């Protein structure tokens, strides 16, 4: 990449560096308008902000919203055509309509399955060792459950009570994505996943009580390579099993449970867990969903629910719990409620610059794109592909180059980019395993990596691939329309007048033909925070 492109980076970065300077206020926050509460979510949020004397941000612009909701729901950027169509649409209900449409796309199931597979450690290699066939089966089951809008209580219960082959009953792999198969370790994973608690902080007796519900789980191999049967031995008469059932059958809320011969303790636990009035079950999933959309939980961290880690807004959390339960655990209903709120649709530019403003959702929190989302965005913009493989599982595993990264089933399938940009290892299932903190090495990769530069340089050939010779000649002249196309593709918005003037002046000064100038522009925009961050 020619050194002169640095000029473009510097000039354009002035505008992207806080998502403010070079863009008009109208483009950034929708004309400085303030949206009153649009649904029940906004009332407890605004009440809490009033208590703190924090002024909420204005409503985000259409261009900000379309990019935000695509990324948050599908993990993908809108195409230039989709962004243009939404921005130019004058319908007053277009935001709600777009939310409904995106919730039905396959990409929503892909992206939410990625998040759940992070939590459930879906990984073929050490230290989880789920193995490739089981990984593919489990990922398909998770994704299909989301695609078919399976109620969340059924989703959880089917995993907790599953028996059978890890190839033919994929949900039993919940009991195989573990570093240890002791009853205590299994109980800890079940509590972390479905209750949002870390049992290592519990008193020893309470940990033993919970472990008793998982003492009957057994594993046995078959003659098929890497196949394993997960089952429960309900008539185990060993002294250890009898003692566990007799002395430690107490649920986390203190309720005593007596097991008889043939009773599956897991079913007792699962039936207790998914009761509408359970204090952990709905709270955990609505708090995680909020965290996935805002980057901050109402209880934070989202997998560390405990009495001394209070929610920032108890009324909001209770409202979301009730909404999920009343909808019969319809996860899409929960997403629809949050996304249609004024709280979600606020600008990322705060009106009150305090920690309390972000922690209480006065504005949309700015945060870097996840590694999988970022590489897919880069490839979508440039038309490039990525090579993923893992040579350790038997047989070696290779992924088609046209497969989106958010569709990868196996946490062991990786690339240097994903490692560099903080993709989780899927060893613990904790949200904190994902590292989205920017590093100098990441910045240098985007500025100087030959791999990244080659993708950008080839992007204009990708754009011109469908044009005839005469049409290619015409494109040699840099037009405002072509510059706008690049902005829509990379940033999901139109360029400002100042930006158009900067690009034109740069191309003229360097005597660049359109393809070269647009490649420079693409590289510059993709190095801006406006591209690299959710905002």
C-alpha cells in the first residue's frame, strides 16, 4: 500500500476517532432528537437515570441503527444496497420491520448458535475433547433449536435430561464439553450455564448438594470411532451412590428431595430449574441476552450472579424476566422487546460523561467487534475469503473458504487472525474468555499486514468483476456515487460533504485512477474506529 494512503487514514480518522468530528450531528444522532419511552423497558431505565441525574443520549441515526442491528442480531454488516434502502426508506415503522426481518434470517441462528457454543465449550480438541463428529452434531442441534424458535425452557431441559449416543442424540454433548466428568464439575457447569452462578464460590456443602443430582451420569464407548454413550445408572447400589442420594439431595433453594430407585435426579433438578418462579433461570438468560446486546450486563459479569453482585436496575431485570416467562420462553420475543426500546436505539455519544451513564444504559456502549464478526466484515467488504483448518483432530478438518466465520461449529478450527483478535478458547464457558481489548499487534496487522493489504488491493477487482470492458473504462473516473458505495459498504452510511472533498482532493493530488483511489479509501476506512467498533 503506498505511503500516501496514510494521509487519507489520518484525515478520515479525525472524523471517525470519536465518531464525531467530521460527521454532521444529523448523520450521527438523527438530528439531535430525543425519543420518549417506546415500550416498558424504557421506564425503569429512565427512572434510574433520573435518580442518578444522568441525561440519556439522543436517538441514533438510521445509518447507525441499521449497522448496529445487523451486527447485534446477525453478526454481519448490511450490504451497501441494504444500508442505502433502509436509510432512504421514509416509513415510520421501518426499524421494527427490520428487526422482525433479521430475527427470521438464518444468520440470526448462526450468530446466536456461536454464542451458545462458546458457553457450552463446543470444541473437538484438548482440553475438552468433544471430537469432530460430536461437535458438528451438537452445533447443528443448537442452531436448529434456535432456527425453529424452540422455547428456552425446553432447550435447557432437553440438554439436562439427555441420554444416548453423542452422534445420534446431539444434546447429550452438553455432558461431554467438560474438562472433568466428576459430579461436582458437571454440577458447576450446569449452574454456570443455566443459572449464571459460579459454584466455586459456594460453601462446600452446597456444592455437594448440587453434585448429588449428577452422580448417576455414566459414559461408555461403542465400537464406532469416538462415539460415546451418555446414560444414567438409576439403580447404582454402590455405597457412594446410595450415600450421595441419601444425604445430599437438597436443591439450591434449600428444598429437600428424596430419590427412589429408578428416579433420575437430573429430571428433578431440571423440573425445578425451569419453573416460572425459579429465581435463577429466567434471570440468567435475560441478563445474558442484555449483555450480548449491550456489552454490559444488568448484573455484571453475566455469569457471576450472587447476592453481593447486585443488578444495576432490579426493576428492569424483573421486567425482562416476566416478559420472557409470559411469552412461554420465546427468545425472539425478548430480543424484539429490547431492540424496539428507546434504550437500545440511543446514540453511542453520551450526554453525561460518567461511568454511571454507561453502566445504567444512558447511551449505547462502544465496543470492538468480535474476532469472528470482524474477519467476516473484512471479507464481506473486500470479497476475500479466509482459510480455516485444524490438523490435530483425526481426520484433519478443513473448512470451505466461502463459509462465514460465525458459522464455524468447532472452537478448535481457527486461524492466526482469530487468535490475534481474541476469539475465546472455549475451555471454560465464561464470557470473560473472549478478549476484545485492542492491542498494538492488532493495529499493526490492519495497517501493515501484507495479508490484509492484499485483500483490500484485490477488492476493487472484486467490485469490477461483473463489468464489461467499456464499463471498466468509465469507472476510471472517480465519482461521488462510487465513493458513496464504498462508504455504504464499509460504514453503512453516506459520506459527508467534507469527506467527499477530502477523497477527491487526495485522488487528484496523487493522480490516482478510480480503482487505486477507492482501494486506498477502503483501506483507510477499514482502519477507522467507526468500522472496527460497534457504536
